């Protein structure tokens, strides 16, 4: 994945959809994009005063879920496996316990 195509890949593969659905929207934020000179630029929309607007319409929800599922099955699991082989994990775990 080339650096200049990273944002478009995130959009096309449903990763932006999933991040919004699982992380940003429950707190009233939306990570959105707009085209600037033909390239997508990410920005954050603060929807905390209008939480009812930080949601997906049914068609968008279904399309985003389909894109994310396809990406995960076709490419995503392999990317996570490569990361696991290199680092020993795919997702970084954390603990709130203080270590001595």
C-alpha cells in the first residue's frame, strides 16, 4: 500500500466505516473525509450536540459492513498474520495495572 493511497484504501476497504461504527460514533465523533485536489483528506466532526446524526442509514450500514467483511476475508487476516509473525501479536493488549 503506497503512502499516498493509504486514506483511499481505508475508505475503500471499509476500515473507516468500522472505525466510525465501533470507536468514534459511540462517543459522538465522526471521522470523515472530503476530496481536496482529487485526494481524500480526513477530518473529525464533533457530533456530541447532535448524537442522533452520528449514525448510518441502513443502506450505508449494509454497504460498509459488506466492504469491511470482504476486505477482512480477502486481505485483512493475512495482514494481521504477517504482523503477528513479525511482532508476536496482531493487536496490542494493555493493562491498567501498574507494573513494578
